[in-house]
C-alpha cells in the first residue's frame, strides 16, 4: 500500500467507494463517493490531538470490538494517509477537537464528494465477506464471550492488537487452552455454503503456530474433518505444527456451551474407528469461519455470477480473470475463496488480460 501510495502512475482514493459504473463507448464511467472526513485532509498532520481530546468512545471495529476508539480518530496505526476523520454517527458536536487542532482543520459540515472517472477497463477486486458467526446457533458465536471469530484472533495476535498480548476477552485471563473449530461456516449445505473456503485450514494452523510462540505452555487443539494444505510448502507447515505439539483431533463438533467459569465446553464426536462422543473444555475457542461472496456485486455491474454467488469466469483455464462483460476483469476472492498468494497472482493475470485486450485493439 505504501509503495502504491508513492507510485507516480497510481492515484489512490482512500475513504472512498466506487458507487456506480456506467458503460461508455470506450469503457466505463466510474462514480467514486469520497466520504466526508470532516477534516481538511491536506492540512491535517495526523498529530491525534483531536483524538486525545474527544470525550466520545465507541467500540473499535478495527480491533474486533475488543477496545474502544474515539469519535475523532486516525483509523489505525498503518493507515494511509495518517489523517484523522470524524465518525458523524457518534460525534456529539461538542467542539473539543476543533479547540485543540493545531492546524485548524476540523470541518464539521464537510460533505461527501462524487468524483466521475473515465476508465477503459475495470478490474473488479471487491473481495469477500466472512460467513456469519451466528449462522450455526449450536456454536454460540454471537452468545458465548470466549467464542471468537478468526478475524478477532488475528487482532489478538497482531503486534498493535487490542491488549498487546492474547487474553481471554470475557475476563482478561491468560488462556491456558485454546481450540479452533474447522469448517465452522463452510462445507454445510444447510447454511447455503457448500464450498470449502480454502483458507481456513491454513490460517488456523498459522494462528496456532503464532500462539504457541506467544503462549508456549498453552494447550492448542484444532478440531477438523479434513486438513486441506494444498499450496506449495503448506503440507510441511502442517507437519511442523504437529511436531510443535499442536493437537489435531479429527472430529465433528456438535455444539459449544459456556461453562460456569466462562470456559467453553466443546462436544465432539470423533471421526475414527470408534467414533466416540467426548466433551473437552477450553479457555477460548476460535470458529474457523469461511469466505462468502459480497452480496451487492451485481448492483455495481450486471455480471454473470456462479451458483455460489461469486463472479463467474467463463474460461477459468485459459483466461481466469475474464468475466462475462467486455472491459471488465476480476481478481481475487470476488471470483471465489483464495489466499493472498493466489490473489496476487490473479491481480497480475487481470492486468495481463487488459494488456491483451489492448493489443487486440
Ligand atoms: C481470519 C483470516 C486470516 C487469513 N490469513 C491469511 C494469511 O495469513 N495468508 C493468506 O495468504 N491469506 C489469508 N487470509 C485470506 C486473505 O484474507 C484473502 O486471500 C484476501 O483478503 C483476499 O484479498 P482480496 O483483495 O480478494 O479481497 P479483500 O481483502 O476483501 O479486499 C477487497 C477490498 O475491496 C474494497 N471494496 C469492496 N467494494 C468496494 C467498492 N465498491 N469501492 C471501493 N472499494 C471496495 C474492500 O473494502 C476491501 O478493502 C485470511 C483470511 C481470514 C478470514
Ligand atoms: S488535531 Fe487536527 S491536525 Fe491533528 S490529527 Fe486531528 S485534525 Fe489532524
Ligand atoms: S466534536 Fe465530535 S469528534 Fe469532536 S471532540 Fe466532540 S464528539 Fe469528538
Ligand atoms: S479450508 Fe479447511 S476449514 Fe476451511 S472449509 Fe476447507 S476444509 Fe474446512
């Protein structure tokens, strides 16, 4: 992102959304909504005085809701640009931020701007959304405080995470035992997600490996039906995890329930010769949720979608990024679940597809 921000041929529109794409003779007119920050972006020096002065606190979505942020805030440590914005929904217009701003750059009545951009080609890379934590009621993803989403675990493990270390969200206890429930949002027709989400086996193993570094004495368990370690070096990564003592239990997880001390009881049925039922207890459980298509892709473009709702690519073998529309290529998880390595490869393929279209005239 930093490299792109400084590239002379790339213009990045941050805090903006492509709202509309209309076909023209030579391509498309994109309408970009540049959302109002209520801050003069050019004058702001990112000093955060407004943030420190603001009295309003709301849950910080970037930190998985584990901590709070102010109504005036710089969204996160690595945000580009390092410029403040005001969350109008939470702001009480108390004026404290404007009083302390050394550059006088708070603009409460700033409005959204609609910016038209003429383009010859569109690369659709609008991504994915996480399957819902509440769709399997028996897992209690929306009820049990110590059952968390995988994105929340990413934040707990991050260097600039909410607590600076991994703690149990319900009571701040150091977890002595953490488990992952695989296929928690995928491979289930009843949820409307029959596909394998491809990334959750590897992100769960990655998270367990990172956690074993942070909490070397913790018991780490992954409940799985199959481990799909499909990429180069992934099988070796899986074996290293086993060698490091992470326990892999081949089992179906029937239900999760909160214990009296706020730990999580995990009811499993082992998938082995005896297939016995068992209940195990962990301090925290991560639901390995899957990848679903974003619902509003067709509001942007009248593209053909596959049965699964991801953007269809009619020639997946020889033109994996070509869509049903001329001048529109697609890259990354907008066409189906994939990891970052494959997403980057697709982005290059989409760019090459555009060059080929250019050559054809
Ligand atoms: C818990 C978890 C951990 C993971 N860990 C790893 C890992 O360690 N390694 C790995 O390789 N993969 C990992 N993945 C997978 C990785 O997240 C995806 O491969 C990657 O995010 C796909 O990138 P993308 O660009 O297709 O989509 P996204 O990352 O979703 O990016 C799409 C972007 O488009 C923007 N957008 C959407 N609509 C519009 C619009 N109309 N206008 C403007 N912008 C728009 C969105 O805001 C978003 O920023 C993990 C996934 C999960 C769930
Ligand atoms: S106080 Fe002013 S200059 Fe400093 S971050 Fe806030 S808006 Fe920007
Ligand atoms: S005016 Fe709004 S953003 Fe500024 S300090 Fe008050 S509540 Fe916070
Ligand atoms: S990647 Fe692993 S956890 Fe995710 S759906 Fe596929 S098999 Fe299940």
